[in-house]
C-alpha cells in the first residue's frame, strides 16, 4: 500500500510540474520577451551604429530591451550580467570587452536557466555556456587587409615597413585581426611589422599612438595597418601634423568601413577599409526569439562582408548607413 501511495503522489507531483510548465509557456506566448544586453561602450562610430541597430530592432520586434553600457570595462559588464540574472530576464546578450574571464558569470546564467548569446566578439569559455555567437570573422578581416598589402607590394625588392595599431589588448577582434594579417604577410619575408602598439579602438588613442611612433621611429614607414577606422582616422591626423601625406607617403588600410573611412578615402587619405558590419540588431532579435521558443540557433553565425578601396569609395558612400 505504501508503494502505491508513493507512486500516486509522484504522479500528482509530475502533473503539477507539467501544468506549471504549460502555464509558463502560455504566459510567455502573451508576454514581451525581456532581453538584457550589455554593450562594450561607445568607443567608435562602429559601436554607436551597433547600439542603434540593436535598440531599433528590439523596438520593432516588441522585445523589452534592458540596456547597459560597460564603458569599456569588463567589471562593469560582469555586474550588468549579474543584474540581468537577478532580474530574471529571458535572454542575455553581450559584446564582451575581452575574450577571457567570463566562465563564472556564464555558469551563473546557465544555473539560472537563462540562455546567453554573444554578439560581435567571442570568448574563450566553453561553448556549452552560451547558445550561439553572432558576428564577423575577425581572422578573415585581418587576412583581407594582409592580402591588400601583399598585392600592393608584390613587386617589392626591399623591406616594406609596416606599423600596426592594435585594438583593445586581449579583445577577440584585436587578437584575430592581428592573427589573420600576420598569416598572410608571412608568405613574403619583405613585409615586416616594425612596430605594433595598441590604440584601444579609439580615435584619440590612435592619434596618440601614431604620434609616439612617428617621433621614435627612424625607419621609413611604408604601411599603416589599423585594426579599426577610428584609430586610422586618428593616425591620419598625426601623420599630417608630422608633415607627411597619409595615403601617399604612408599607405593606410583599416577595418570597419564606417562613413568616416569613406570620407577619408575620397579625400585620398585612406587607401582601403575592410567591412565589419555593425547592423546586427535584426539577426540578434531573430536569435533571441528562437532560443526563447526552445529552438536551437547556430553556434556560429557569420556576417557576410566585403572591402572597399580609395578607387571605389565614391560609388558606395551614399549607401552607407553608418
């Protein structure tokens, strides 16, 4: 009798749990999805466009967006993610400042049953701790820049001195754009990176870094490779102030393809820019809706991108949305 009673109680408990689950699903169907999003900051034109895309897409998708600006500090992002967990949001998405140091907070989100989607930048954590990663292929962006330099100096007979302005130290785009670029130029021993310095993805620091390099470097600089357009634009100012012509005395290739880069190309000061599309909002909201519905999303969603040069800038600038 005790066995039958225990089985009966277990059956009742199971039915209650199932009913609760169904009720939760029905309630979810009528409610707005709550998305907690932690943005890196507003360090560049690209980031501003990325933020605007996410906010606009959330509004048109009827998603309740809880937005937090980390001001380029990882500790602020971790606090924001923990705040989202405490608020019991439906989904967390974030663009990580750096690639490492996320294991603990991601495990906290998993334990709370909240799926996490990475946007723009990757992390080194176990992929099982997040639902998917939506963003560009940074390594390929670096390769494209490397191919452009390789083609420009294919007939070189002497060393080609390259200066590199890196993004935020430890960030996925900085690591990967460097890796891809070096992978390609390694095929030509004459292509040499003589100085590599961080500009933290900002125009101000890009200018400061280039000023310091120009003052201390006695060798002729043939190429500047900047990990983003904002640093390149800052470096252009430093090059001009040093009495040199950017785009001629020093060839410049950068990454992002923001409108400011097109203006610099049309002015003859920037030679090429590799596209990194910031308009991830619609794809992110689609992914958010999918995971809330219990459907899996691709672990890696790559954005299609191209590149632009000084010669093609005029015909494309009117189509740029950022």
